[in-house]
C-alpha cells in the first residue's frame, strides 16, 4: 500500500446511530452531525442506523438465514470503516441494548480503529453511557478519543426546524473530536498497512 496515498485519502467514517426507541430524538442530532462531517474533506461518511437493523439479542455461532442476511448488510459497513462515531442516548445510566448487541456480534471490525462519541440525555448529557462504552470498546481493541459532543437536555437545545439554538459549544466539540479521529484514523490505517495489528 502507498503510505503517502493512505494519509491523504479520506477516512471512511461510520456514524452508528444507537437508539432504536420509538419517538427517538436521534435523527435530529444525526442530521446536524452529518452537516459537520460534510464540511470536511478528510472523511467520507456512512451511516448505520440501528433502528433499521433487525438483529435478535440471542447470540449464536450458527445464526439462522435471516440473521446471516442482516449481518451481511451490517458487517461490511463496520469492516470498511477507518473510524467510528457512536451517537448514543443514555438509558438508565447506560447505553441502548441495540448498541451492545451490535458490538457483541463483531470483533475484528472494531479492532485498532478510533471511536468518538456524540451523547445526549437528561442533565448528564449521556456521559455515563459513554464512560461505560469506553470500557467496552477497550475490550474490542478500539481506541476511544478523549473529546466528544455531550448534549444535556438535547431536545431543548434545538429549535422546531432542527437547528441548534446556540451551536457554538457543540460545533467546537464536534471539530475537536473529528480532528482527533482524523489523527488516530490516519495513524492507525498507516500502521496497519506496514504491520498487522497483534491482537
């Protein structure tokens, strides 16, 4: 692989929208985040919305044909990604079961790749969900970046047209997170091109 090319080619960034709850607010935040990524030339965005994924919570080493078909649609998105952003709410001080199910069904797809977080919820803004996810992703051999976007009382931060009433803080947080993801994504992609990751 041409290392010079790999450091300049856009990173494939997978946005994982974790909420599958009826009436969820996640699409509004996802639409805003997509506009942040669209302004950058260093990422090519793909979206994996778990509300559109049908995976049972029962795990099997020999899944039935319907599950295999769904994994054939989902797994390549994770595999092709150079970096991830997980958009997650906080449910009962943790993250959604849909996200844990997705993580548990994959391993190498997360390995030696950076993960950033956009979280939302009540007064905590989802930070307790993110702190738990950092431990889970460490087990997956992923690298979580320090900074992210935290949105306490998220619905009140947007107007009726889905725009931030005051975008200053969230936009600054998104830029910082994306800058860190770009650094780690390029560094890890280049390193893996020279030497396979030893898990």
